C-alpha cells in the first residue's frame, strides 16, 4: 500500500473531530502521487459524502470543465479538501476541525509535492495566507516553500453568479503557465512557521 493509500485508510476510520459523527463516508481526496497540480477545497458536500470522492457534485462538474479548458482531466490532478468529513448541513468547518484534520492534508502535500497548489475558496487560502482576503489575492501567484500558491474563488460560489464564474474562468487560464514555470533561484521563504514543512 502506498503512503497516500495509507492516509486514505486512516481518514476513513478517523474519529479525531466531531465531523466523524455526521459523515456517511469520509472523503480523503484522490489523484496521482506524481500530480503537478493540487486543488484544495473546503470539505465534502452531500454528493461527496455519499460517494467518498471529492468534487463530484455541481461544483465538481464546473471544476472538470475548467480542467478541460486547459487540456487536463481530473485523473491528472490531485483533489482534496481542508476537512475530510462533511460538516452538517454544509456549514463552514470550525477551526478546531480544520486543525484536527490538517495532519492528513499536510502529509498529502508532502507526498505529492505538487508544483502548483490552487486553493479553492477562503478556508484553504487561510491555511497558507492567514488574514488575506480572497478578493484581493485571487489570481495572484506566489511561491511558498516548494510550490507556487495560486488562490481562486471556490467553484461553488460561481454556480449562481455569472460574473464570479467569468472571474474563475479567467483566473484558471493562468494555470498552464504556472505549471511550466521553472523553480526560481531566489525563492520566497515561507512566511509562517507551519509552512516550513513543505
Ligand atoms: N466543495 C468542496 O469544497 N469540496 C468538495 O469536495 C466538494 C464541494
Ligand atoms: Fe478525522 Fe478529519 Fe474526519 Fe475530523 S474531518 S473525523 S479529523 S478525517
């Protein structure tokens, strides 16, 4: 069993926060261990909780369209979430739940070592840039540790908002160039202690 599979197994039987109580199936995340591109969402919704797979509902369909627009399929990228179990009624995950679950995500990042991490929405943005506002930093790349961080709005936010949809589609167009970027010699040092692990 690969280490990523081992993490998935641990997640499926995890009860380290109260989200374990309401879940149908935990959603560890999925993708190749060699993926250059990683997406980090917020947490499973109804469909994800039913199927045990990330981004399989309406937001996932939009994400797949975005990937197709740059010639990629979901099988080529790693897709995961801040919390691996569905919050009741899709409420925001609490800080304690995010911190209980972060060891799984941290390990996924360390094992996959993506070139580019796209954060979807404000919860995953705040893991890397606490205190930043998504409307200010979306669509702007920055090098953090071993990867390029590229914050975007959450695709679910676009489902009923055509102007946000256009912003996401525009932001997504920059992803191929980020993937093609060579590691710059003067890399910015990670600005929080937690990030030094990547
Ligand atoms: N929204 C998320 O943040 N993650 C999913 O997996 C699905 C919808
Ligand atoms: Fe464990 Fe994360 Fe699920 Fe909480 S959300 S029970 S920490 S896997």
